[in-house]
């Protein structure tokens, strides 16, 4: 009988151990995330980082675009401030032209204003194209508006006359010279 009781007690202990062991295994599986759950968390984290980085980059693009527009506006403001004294000089010259009888002094005044204006533009990087009459036509710097029969054989495909001067701004063409070429 004792053996039977011992066997029953041992059977109950084994059952209890199996029961508690399975509960512990279930608890362990619930507390320790599976490999799939870990990967889902990593993907969610990566997506969050991506969304934040994308938003940050979009804000950067907007900010730099706004700064560029402000820079261009302030640059033109600086140039205009430098040209205002020339405009004042022109106004004074026009006023003097109406009251003076001495045309030579008016011509000299206008010439001074012209020199001041050109000097200001030169300081800002605007440079006039060199004298191109008699030189070969170059479509990278010139625009042919018409072609006429050349007065001599050596002026064929060369610039005969300049209708509008061309200009460079910091060594980049801002206006092509409009020229007449010989054929």
C-alpha cells in the first residue's frame, strides 16, 4: 500500500511538474518576443527613421529654396543701391539741360554720368564684349541678325557691323552681340 501511495504521490508530482513546466514554457514564450516580432519592430523603427529623415530633407529643401530667393532679392537690392547715385546724377543733368545755354558743359556732365554708370556696372562684374568688327563670326558670343554682301573678300563670314553690344557677367554671356556679317 505504501508503494501505491508513493507511486500516486510521485505521479501527482510528475503531473504537477509537467503542468507547471508547460505554464513556464508558455510564460517564457509570451515574454520573449519571437523572431518575427523582433523583425516587425525593426521594420517599424526603420520606417519611422525613414519618415523622419524624409520630412527633415523636405524641410531642408524648402529652407534652402527660401534662402536662395532671399539671397537673389538682396543681391539685386545691393546693385540697385549702387545704381541710385547714377540715377540721381542723371536727374540733375536733365534739370541742368533745361536751364543752361552752354551745351558743352551739359555734354561733359552726361559723359561723367556715363563713366560713373559704366564703372559701377564693371564693379558688379558686367563687362562689355571687345570690339569685334572685322573678326570671324562666333555664334557662342554673337547673334547674326542679317547678312549682307561683304565689301571685300577678306570680310566674308566676319562681323561687319555691331547693332547691339554684347555683355559678359562674370565671364558668362548675359547678352549676345547682335551683328551684321558679310557673305
